[in-house]
C-alpha cells in the first residue's frame, strides 16, 4: 500500500507536532526542574545562520533577537506555549545567573572528570559539544575570578586551553544542535542537588588546569 500526498503531509505534520511537544517538555525541564532560564536560539545549516545575517559571527549559536526568554520556574504549560511561538529554535542557556562555565577540550574534560570522581570532588552538570569541548557548570562568578584563581594556584603563566564563560554568554543546551555541527550531549547530566548550586570553580580548577597542561597538544 502506498502513501498519498495528503498522508505524507499528515505524517510530517504529526512528526513536527511531536517534535515541538518534546522541545516544550525539554524547555520545561530546564525551567521548572533545574531552575534555569531558556533563550530561543538561532539554528545553522551549511554555515548559514537562521537569523538571516550573512556575516553572522556565531551562526546557529546565539539568541534570537525577537524571541522572548522562557524564565526560570516556568511551568510545563507556560514553557510549551512560549516555545510554540518559536518553532525550530534551539535551546540556549544564559550563563552567569545560576551558573558559570569552565570550558576545556573534550579529551581533557573527560580525563579530568574521571580524576574528580575518584577524588570525590563535588561536581555539577558537564556538557560536551560537537565542536569537541567539555563544559563544566560551576558557581556564578567564576569567569570574573578566573585570572586571580589561576594566579593563586600557580597556573597564571601556563598556556592552558581553558576559559570561563560568565554573564552575557549563552551555551547550547542538550539536545539542541550547535551551529549545524550536531547535538550537544550531557557527559554528566543535571541532578537536583547540584543544578541550582553547582560547585565553586576553585574546587575543580586545579584538576582541570593540571590535565589541560599535562595533555596539551605539542607544537
């Protein structure tokens, strides 16, 4: 038995509706369960950003100027209604409010995470991007305090592939696509005891800095 054109359209329409419903549920999980705001973001395909700017500096990885942010604490119904207004948008998390981010190469991040778990260090969520980065969620203020922390730990003169993202930055939330490269994934998913209160950066920075330095690429 074949499909009619109308049947194909209905199937595609149903798939889109299910996809939008799933996105609304994911947004509600971030806002209602983890207490994070979610900003509708642009998407990218073949290097072109959906914002329409041919010279976009961050294709598929920035908030949509015209779209409203879904606030922290929004319920499932509120999140679903808000997301229905921006079909196809990616989910972005504003940094610098509930958390800052320590960003390192994925290989370094995976090695560091194993060490941290063995050491029993407090850990928050950790995401990995299709661009090969690991993003450790830490308490707000890490970006502003990073130079001083590195100085105090003796890492200020080292060339480290490590940066902090703070207020004014956004990261792509799993499972949204990042810049047309593929989905962001959780290496360590959020948990109720750490999502709203991630660890202080100083507790993780020593291990991250050591691993980034120890396994830095040669040349």
